[in-house]
């Protein structure tokens, strides 16, 4: 006989949520309204990071994206190493194809990203002269932002520049641009982007801001200080992108600190973008059933979006259909267990319980 577990309030709510959102428990899947349509009723663009190969060669992926998304971003195609891995040559093939696909389907594009330590090619990192590095940064941003001028809703101008563990003044990540230009790389990047595409909203984008855990509240303070300083000095930053790589079974919770943080960011006159949402389920025990995995992932999507959607101007997930992959933290490496169900659509393109949970949030806000 199965042991009878005491029905705590928490367990009751978890079960109730899973039942309410799991389509497999219905004789027929409940009627589906595209997420982009539901979010639009709340005035929020919704969409995905798009992969070049699938965007240009996978018809099922294309029709799913066209049906669900009102906004998209290139997963990798607009990063420096993707566009400009050699000093004298740009290759816009992939970025142009994704932009053309999006615009043909009335999907607005956002750009990602100009400055990122993980996408800076070796030819750039070999520069030692400050003036040369400044010119190279300005030229890259001017070239790319000008090409897509008027087509971009927003740009992630600087990505992941704050890193508490590096212990620098201001908590800047101790990498090439900071080492070479000091904090002026921020000014140079935002001013160049604004000059080239004055209508695009310019964002600072980062991770590690989502949870009321041990680390994130400290990083929130550092990011707020940095943004306050930029605003004070008239640097044209218009939004904070909160990547939103979430996790389940990590003992971390969404809490009131996130609301306080969002209010403080908005108090600086900045918008909040949810830029890279996904849920890493790799920490669940290996034998966890698919239904339990889906319920846990859906619950995290719902808890997070319930809190942040009232403050967010856009919501983007980091991918479209589930594939087994490493997601989230920087430190994740290939040997770690992979996430199974981080996104909103399964490998066949069907909405998962997480997608129904997101739909419920968009309907209720
Ligand atoms: C990731 C892509 O998904 C991978 O394909 C690529 O190999 C590395 O970059 N934070 C970001 C994104 O801002 O650009 C990263 O995307 C995921 C973490």
C-alpha cells in the first residue's frame, strides 16, 4: 500500500496547480491561444531567441514561431564573434536571415549583444592600446547598429558586466573591456549605440538577479548602483534586461526582494525586460517522471512570472522547443546533468504544462 502523505497546504497547491495546467490529464488538450496573442492583450511583446539553422530550414519551427511570437532575438547570430570574428570582415548572413524571417511575420526584433566577455574574438582581445580599443568598440557598434537602424525594438548593449566574485571596485567583471578601458567601456558602448540607432531602447542585460537567495540580493545592489551612476551621468540606458535563467530543485525561491528590485529599477526611469527565460530542471532526481518534471518547471514559470510580469515590458524565452541542454549559470559545464524540459514547447512543438502556466499568467495579469 502507498503511504498516505499528509496533505500540507503547499502539497495541495502543488497538486492543484499541476492538475490545472497539465493538458495530459484532460481527455482532450484544452483550447490553445498563442502566447503572443495573450501577452499582447497585456501590452507585452512575447517571443523567443531564434536559432539560425532552425529559422532557415525547419518548417515546423518556423510556423510555431510565426504563430506564437510577437518579438524575437538572435540566439547567437548578432554576437561579436558571430558577426565580426575577423578584423576586416563582417558576416551578416545569419543575422540578416533571422531579421528577414521575423519582419516577414510581423515579429519585432531585438538585438543581442554588443559587449559580452564570452563573445569577444581573440583579435579584439589582443589589443592593448586604449585608444585603439575604444575605436574598435565604437566602429563595431556603429556598423552593426546602423545596419539594423529602425528595425530594432531594443539592443542589449552590454551583457553580464557585473560579477561579484571578481571583487573589483564597482563589482565590474574583470575581463578585457574593463581591464583595457576601465568603466568607460560602458559609456562608449551606450553612446555609440544611441548615435547609430536613436530609437532603439538600450539595455544592460545580466543574470543572477532573479532569486531571493544568498547571492542575488547582493548583485541587485551592485547593478542598481551601476545603473544609478549611468543615469546620473546621462548615459543613454533605457532598460534592464533580467536574463531569468531559472532553476528548480535548487532550494531557491522567488520572493518579495524581486518586486522591490523591480520597483527600484523602474524608479530610475528604466524599463524591465525578461530577456532569456528558461527553467533548468537538471537538479531533479534522475528518475523523476516527465509529469512531475513538467509540473515543477511549470510551477517555477508561474511563480516567477506572477511576480515579474506586472513590471516587465517584454518576455522572451531562450529557445523555442525543448532539447536536452545545459542551461543557466556560467559555471555549468558539459559533464553536468542536462535540462530536459526548460522551455514552453516539447520537441514535437506541443505546448507543455509550462506553456499553459505562462498562458494563465498572461490571462490573469
Ligand atoms: C548562449 C547560447 O544559447 C549558446 O548557444 C552559446 O554557445 C553561448 O551563449 N547568457 C546570454 C546568452 O546572454 O547570450 C547565452 O546564450 C546564454 C547565457
